[in-house]
C-alpha cells in the first residue's frame, strides 16, 4: 500500500470469528505497527452494518494532518470497495469506520450514511510532483525566500515574524511566517511554523491558536536531484478549511493551491 508519500510493505496475520469479525496485524515489513478489523452486524431490513478500524504507525515522523488524511483515505477506500463488491448493484448495507488508537497511531472517525452520501468533512490531502530544470539548491532557495512568495505562489501577502538559525545550515533552521491567501471569496490568514533542512526539505504547519478561525494547513516541499542535473520536487499539502463547502469545492481549492505552489516554483527557479 502507498500512503504518507511512501510505499509500505507488510505481512499480515489474519484471524476470523465468522461471520462477525475479521481482524489482522502486521507481523513483518516496513511498518512499525499496523492493526485493523472488520466487524459485521445485521441490522433491520436484511442489511449489514460494517465497522472498519485501522491503526498505523509507519515508524517515521509524519505531520499529524497528513497522517490523518492518509489514514482516512485508506479507511474510506476499503469500505467503499467492500460495499461495491458485495452489493452487486443493490444498496443493502450501511458502513461506519474509525481509526483505532495505538502507540503513535492516528485516532479519528469517519462514517458513510446508508444512502451512500459521505460525511461532510473539510479535510483535503494533495500530493503532486514536478520536474524543475534547475539545481536542488536553486529550488530550495526559492522555497525559502518567504518575502517573494506573493510574486509566484498566488498569495495575497507574506510576512516573516521571526527566524531562528541560519537557512544555509544543513542542520536545520526555522521561521514563523504569516501568509494571506484568497479562497472562495474569503481571505484566509495562517501563521505557519516553517522548518528548513537545506537543501532537501521545506515544511510548514499552522499554529494551533490559528486553527479555529482559518482551519489548518500543513505541507512540505521535498527536493531530489535527478540524473540530468535537474530537480524532482514533491509537494504535499493537507488543508482543513474553516467553512462548510461541498467536497468537490474543497478538492478544487487544495489542488489550485498545490498547482500554483509547484508551477510557480518551477517558473521562478528556472529563471536565468
């Protein structure tokens, strides 16, 4: 399975208590821990209520919102495919899911109603990549020159509130940056904590005090030199909007931010 931007390989031991329970745990592989289960409960009208629980600890640091989005995606996909495969064109089931607790694992909940409509969550996760015809150092420099973001990233404003450490230090540095962006007729303001590891990574996460009014924002640029002297740039974004909007609108906003962030960086880095 591919999640958290990485491929996870594992061998699972399954146990059955037919027809009520199927549960599993990873006994080998690249994950630190993985446990899960399906439970089946007969409900009125000959239907079945299916509950899916999942806990993953991939063993490497991952931003909490990215972990949350990725785990929810696995759960949602598994339940919808199970429903699709078993119903054979007739809606006979309702499903519910949650991600189980564990040491270092994401805990949360998501459910689908009987009519097949998903729950209205505002959490969106996007991952994109692009090749830039410029060296890694140049790409990193563009992504870490915060004051220049409005010129190429589609932002309304950017203010550096504080910086700690030397951005040229490969051991890492940090900054606190205020960003303003337009979305759905609103102006969203985020105060972000940036972490920089030259020249491979620029990552950010919104401060907790900022989330109630503006939602939540986490993401990163990762830079890797390719065999032609250019750079493969991977962009990850997790966005929780503060307003209640349809899922396709949330997806559109997140994809627009990600596309501008990648294409704008490419144009800026490739300038002679």
